[in-house]
C-alpha cells in the first residue's frame, strides 16, 4: 500500500522506538506513560466530580426543598394555602411541614436533632421514595424515624425509646418527650447527621404550634432559579410570609463542588500538558540522534516541509497512542471506580466517605462523552503543538555539515 515518504519514515521512527539509543527509548516511554496516566486520571476525576454535581441535583435536592415558604406566626388554614400555592407557576410540589430543633438522648448518649414533621397525605416525592426503599411509612403519634447515623450514634434500634429535649424558647419552658423508634432510614447524604422524621401533628405539638404549620416545602421546575421564583411566590402571598431557598441552605456545597471540579481538573490538565511537552525532549533527542539520517534524506530529495511532516507524524503517533490508551483506561476506570472503592472499604473495614465531612457517603460517577472528547482533543492539540519546534529544528539540518566527514 502506497504511503507518502514522510509518513512512511515517521511511522518507522515511531515503531522502532529509538532502539539505537536507550535514552531516547526511555524518554519516549516516559512521554507516552505521562499521557496515558494524565488522560485516564482526568477522565476519571471529571466523571467523579460530575457525579457529585448530579447527586446534588438529583439526590440531595430531592430531599431538600428547593424553596421553603415560612410564616412568622404559623399557618392555620394550611390546606387552603397549600392548594393556592400549588397553582403558582413553576411549582411542582407543595408539602406542609413543621420543624423543631433540639437534643435527642438515649442511654447517656446525646446529639443535636432536627425533627421534621410531615403529613403522609402530602409527602415530598423524594422522601416518599426513600421511605419506600426501606419499606417504611410515616410514623404515628408517639413514634419517630431516625437516620442510620443518628441511630448508630445513640446505639438504639427499632421499638426502643428515645428522649427528645426541646430547649426553652419564646417564653416556653424546656420540655422532654419520649418517642418510640419506628424505623431507621438513610438518605446517604449529609442530611443524615441530624435528621429525624415525625408526623406533622407530632411536630406541631412538640413545637407548640397547636394545629398550625410553620410553612411549606416546595419543589420547582427550575431549581437553579429558586431565588427569583421564591420572590415571585412570596409577592403573591399575604403579609407575614417569607422564604428560604436551597442556595441558602446548600449553596456553599454546590459552590464547593464546582470549585473542586475546576481546580482538580486544571491540576490534572497541567499533568497532561507536561506529559505532552515531554514529547519535545523526546523528539529533540531523536533529531540529535538522527542528524545524519536527516541529512541523507535531504540529499535524496526530501524538502524541509517533508522533514517537518516526518517528525510531526512521529510526534502525533505518540500522542494518538498514549491518548487512546489513556481514554480506554479512563472509561474503564469510570465503570470500576465505585465498585473498587466499596471493595477496598470492605477489605480495610474503613469508611472513606463520611457524611460528617462529605455531602454523600459513596463515590458517584457520571461519565460524559462530551468531556472525554474534549479531554482527548485538548491533549492531542497540546501534543501536536509540542512537536512543532523539534520538527522545525530538524528541517534546518544542513546536509553538508552533517556529512562532511562521512
């Protein structure tokens, strides 16, 4: 099969690997290895960071309300207000709630707790799915559902009693309530650190709200526009209403994920860039090693542009080879990373991701082919740019100087 001479010789140089010079071979291997590891790590890391972003949007924000509508005095005729708010634009779900913060105690073990009172007739879809996963229903009066984190910290199990202590506030004395654990659940997010579920009526009684509710938990169709939608909703409600959006409660988490994604991506991209520019060292040594070969090729009729094409071909083949293997390893790593972390945790008996530190307790992976394509293309462009100077240097070889004493 016919190949242009520069391409043919460039391929020969690539496949020969500089066998006549061990140092050139070593640097070639180093350049390819750097590209492989850099590209593979960049694909895996960006996929994991995409996974955290996806879990925030689809998992955490399915349990956390996008917008909380709050009334300073509580809402008495809340079914009518619930129906009214449900008709507003962008609102997809409205759930009445009562929320009380206090201390939960059992067997001399205590920790802060956030009692969330919800109605089984208007249960948020995210929480309903979570309870269904654990085959639970909303507790009756005198019962409580604890997160796994809280239950383990208190060393309690189902059907055991716990004490909930509500500190004095607004002229009300400190109160203590005894509740029976009706079930244990987990959202696998940081929310588990202090979450407990009780009935809407139970939370109303504990919080001294009588038959009122504090407000409504809203899910909307444009979660990243929660602030503006919150203002629109409050402006349509009577005096006394306010709102809190998820940016106020979990906005720092979202910004931290985005910042981490950008910074880690940049750092590993620099590794790819350094690996690409290792090609400069390798090609420069190849040029020095093959000066006489280049001179002979020029005397046989190869032009300067042919010499440039020859070394561009060699450098591009190194890039294609390293990037292809890196992409393959990165894609495979995306499928194995989560299982591998679980296996290592089981083998070592340790928990790498704890919701007291991280937003979730597992490694999420969301590989996007657009990211893979961008990574491969960027690495290849850097690699080609890195070959230009050595190729131009080789084209400036003067045959008379190199072959003078031959």
